């Protein structure tokens, strides 16, 4: 096979099903389906079509990764240079971890060429209201809690991979809206059995594109994601390509996504993070202030225990063994009573857990251990958090020396002004 072909997309008003189809030139096909609640009110069909196109373009990362090819064909329409540049970022930086783990170079990844100098101008849109993405983790629950504290109405939205959603999301004070993403697992499994590759994709871009569709179906004009200052530290380099776990969570990626929406969909649609200007450590402190009393015993940021495809995550848990658990422990330790924090992890002090020592070395930048490929804090920020926790007392120590650093965890970073709540 030498070409990956974007076949087309569709939305069915009666069923609420969005479908996205792809194939290789040897006939191998993939179809992804997203089940939305069938729309009960009129919506802007033209703007929805533009959002469907964006989802169609970014979801392709989930399938072209099986047998990476350089040559890309988009059937039925052309793209201009700016859109090609956008897609080359998504399929380059967005697939950097995948490339690193599969020993690929930038030239092995898909490349989009402009096929037209003109493009259809963005459309006006008259929606109103907030759609707020929810996961059951600290960041999204903090955003919901701040909105509640300010008496600002919103619609919480959860994208599932199965029949369940975290029960904590039923406590938000507004009815939860859900959609179900059904990736083409049979085709992916068949490809894997034939030697196909696997790896991380820019999932945040995929989720955001599907959230835009939901917002338009509901007539909303603002989409809130919950991402602090993160993802900026590369884990490694492939020539001049920085390798990051979640490029699509970076500030640059947020700006790029909003620019695409403004240019190709509608300047009246906004998407961004109210937490973008904050450090991860500050977010943890604010979570304790705004959300701990209500959600402290029912939230989780642990992917392994809760967010595998199709898992029953009605009740959220912490595995106490993964990088996300270790990262969360570091971020909460300076601000929580040690007994309360240990209670989340079955009474364990994760700092002294033998199986996590290499993980903590990666998080704290010690002995050359690579930072884990997870959404975690920056090294200096986590070193500072560890120092605060040890000064606070009540915690054991890791098995190695941690450099002492200065870090202003209340510093602020650039963000979209419209989205800021604090």
C-alpha cells in the first residue's frame, strides 16, 4: 500500500450518528462512528458540516498509524496551503510519540499538499452558551466548580468509549450530555495481526473536534476544555521534531485549533481552556479550595484504572502504580493532610513505594530517567512540589536525592482572554 485515502463523512439527523470513512489504496477500510443524541431542535447545518470536516481530518490519525504512508488523498474536495500546514502539524507533532516509539522519522509520517489556492470563508453562527468537557478528573471538575461558584450555567459533556460514565458527573448540578465514540476496533485488530503499528495519537484534538459538533447540535458557542500549562517540555527529539506525549494539549496547539475554527468554521465559535494560564500545582491547590469537599472522594486522574476503552468507570479509582498516580500524589502532597492523600491510595505513601521509584526519577528528572509519556507536570514544578511536601511533614521520602529548586507556582502564562474564569 502506498496511499491513505480520506473517503468521506456523514451525519444522520434521525439517528444522531456521525460516521467517518478511510481506506488504503489496497482496499483496507476503516469506519468510525460517533453516537450523539439525535437533535431535537434546529441547528446550523452548514456550520455543522464544517465541524464534521475538521473531525474527519483529525480522526484519520487513529487509522493511518497502522501502516504509515507519506502519500495522502482527500476525496471530494481540495485544501489550501494554510489547511495543509495545519494538518502537517497534527500529523507531525501530534504523532511524535508514536514516531519515537516506532522508530520512525518525520519523513515517514503523512504529508499533506495544498491542492487549491482558495478556500470557503468561515460562516456566521448565532449560538449561545457553554459546553464544558468533563472526564471525572481534577481539572475538568475544577472548571465546573468555578462556574458553579460564579453562578454561570453550563452544559457538561462526556465522550465515552462504552456504555458507562463516571458517576461523579451526575453531581454537577446540570444534566450531563454524553456521546459515544466507537473506533473501528475490528479493523484495527485485523491490521495489528498483519503487522500494523500502534501508538499515541493527538487525542485532545479528536475530542475537541467532536465537542464542537456537540456544541453546534445544542446551539452553544463556547467550548471549555480543562488544560493547565502543560505538555510544553519535550521528552526527546527526532531530528528537529520535538517528541511530546500530548502536543495537542499545548498552548501552541490550542491557538492553532482556535485559529482553524475561526478561519474555516466560524469566528463566532470559541474553544479553549480557562486553566491555561495556571501551573499544574496551582490547579491542584485550587481544586482543594473549590472542589475537594464535594468531589475529593469520587474523582480520579488515573487513566489505567478508569479510562481504558470500554471499561466500566461508573466509580472512579486510583491504581497507585502508574505515572499519573505518582504525578497526582506529588501535586496534592503540599496542600492536603497526608492522611487524606494516602487514603486515596489505600493508605499507601507513594513516595516510599518501591515499584514507583523509577517513575519518580522520571518525573523529578533524576539519573537521566526519561519523563513518562503521560500528562504530567514539569520537572522543576514537581521537584518544587516534592520539596514543599517534605517541608510540610507527614510524608516519607523517595529513595534518591531530589534537587532543590525555586519555582513560582503562582506564576501565570498566556491564555485566551475570553476563556479565563480566574
